[in-house]
């Protein structure tokens, strides 16, 4: 990775070099530059993968210079080392496109972790325009939207992508239970509530439950009363940060349309509506689509997923499309035994039944989303994770 280190003096630049040279986990090509804010304007003239800016960008003027540099070099990542970690500055940095803000004095482990996260993300070779934020909505209770979201995230992660799943079903969220038996140290209420001023990449990563090295879940609040702590404006800050850290951000919304979920929907690229093939599901799907379109979300963003699909039933996919008014994006087969085992054990279905039709359908969906070629039997990353 080609890295520029911009600092006001030699000692600061040398400190960053020493940190990255002793434990960053890979070899880097470092270029040290000493000076003032004018260094930022020169960034676009060279093809850096990462610029680490030490004490040169602490205000709006510095952020404006950074934003200009990023417009000229959109694939360059920025890490700021600064004394200023106020919520206003952090939000401005995220809007400018900064990947991470680390507080001074510099903690070596925090910088190494930030660089490792960047390495994992860039190693997936996902073009910026193909990274997505996706919402999952259950058109009716029991549709399986949480199962689809959790396990699609796992399939995306096996492709080498960095994936986050946020449980935004604030009253009754249980997405973490589908993937892990770990108890969350923090929840969405801690991250997007009163502690919003602490939010940075390290705090977010520490709050999440790790499913795989490149897949983590931010759990919903355990106590019902804590749901009120999650404010729409705080969620906006969280999603800004997540977009800089993950290739795919998955949002499990449940089925409520409130201020928080609408704020989330304003930020997503796609909305997956999960139903089953019964009349009550079709009726509620039609209502949900009407509600979403009345809120201004175009049908081009909507994707209809039929869960527990069985060919030859009373209602066929053509009937679903005609009734709901949307094409079926994906039909996930019914496989009660494998899915039940997955849910009861709290692990991804791919670990229970790697070759089950449900696993194959979710893997296919992941590849279609990322526009990656069809799976090969010897895909080393997926084989390693499924062992």
C-alpha cells in the first residue's frame, strides 16, 4: 500500500513511520512530508492509496482542502490524527470523505487497526460505486427478513467483502442471535445514543459482535426503553461512518416506518421486501410498497424476495408479481430442517448445510449484488470459512 504521511514536523512523521513499520501486518511504501496545510493540496498529484494527516486538519478549512483532494483522487483513503474529536468535526470529516479520525496523542494500536481495516477493504477490490447500503423489511411478521439479512451478510463476507449488519428493529431486534451466542458489550443505543460524541471507527468496531474477521453485527438494544435513545440525526452520523468502513452495510428494519427507519431508508441503495407465498403476506406487501412509494422511494430501489418458496403451491411466483406489482428478485427455497438448525444453534446456515438450496440461493444473491462471476468449487476464501 502506498501511503503518504503529512505532518508539521519531522518527529511527528517519524512517529507514524515507526508505528506502521512495527506491526502494521504488511509492507507499506511510505512517503513522509513535512509542512503545513498546503501539503493537502498536493495530495492529488500522486497516486496514494492512503494519506495519514497528522495535526494539519483540525478545522473547516482543512476539511475543505481534503474534500477537494478527494474529488481529484476518489480512491484515496484519508486518516486524520487530530486533537479535535468533537461531534461537529467528526461529522464534517465523514461528510468530506475521511475514513478515520484518531485522537492525539496517537495510540499505536488504534492506527495499526485502522490501517488493517483499510487493507481488508481494499483487498476485496470492490469498486466504490458498487459498495451498497441495503435495508431489509419484513412485510409481515414471520417473513424471515432477519434470517435473510443475517445470512446474506455471511455470504457476502465469504466473498472477501467487509460487511456490517445493523439491527434497527429497535423494540424486538434479535439479528445477533441468528449468527452468534456472544452477548453484545454495547448495542445500537450505546453507539447512536448518548455516546454519539465518542463515535469513531474504533468505538464502532468494539461495539459490534464479530461473526467473521470481516463480518460484524451491531445488536439492537436489549431494553425496550432504550430504543428512544436512538435519534435519527445520530443514525445519520453512524451510517456516514459505516459507509467509510464497510463494503456492504445491511440494515434490518423490522416492519415499522418511524423517524429512525425513514432516516435509514433515505440512505440506502436498495430495499429488500421479504414475503412468503400466502395471501396475508401479499396483502401486506402491497401496503408496504404503497407506503414506501408515498414516502418518495422509487420502485427501482425495491427488490422483492420470496422466502420459503415451494414450487407448485397454490400461489406461484407469477401470481405474486401480478398482485404485488413488482418482479420477484429472488426466491429462497423452503428448507425447514437446515434453517431451523441454523436458527436454533445461532450460526449461519452455510455452516450447518453448505450445499443446502437455501445456502446456494443466498450465495447466488450475494454474487448478483456484487456482480462477481459464478461460484467455483475451489473458491479458497469460502472454503476456508466454511470448514
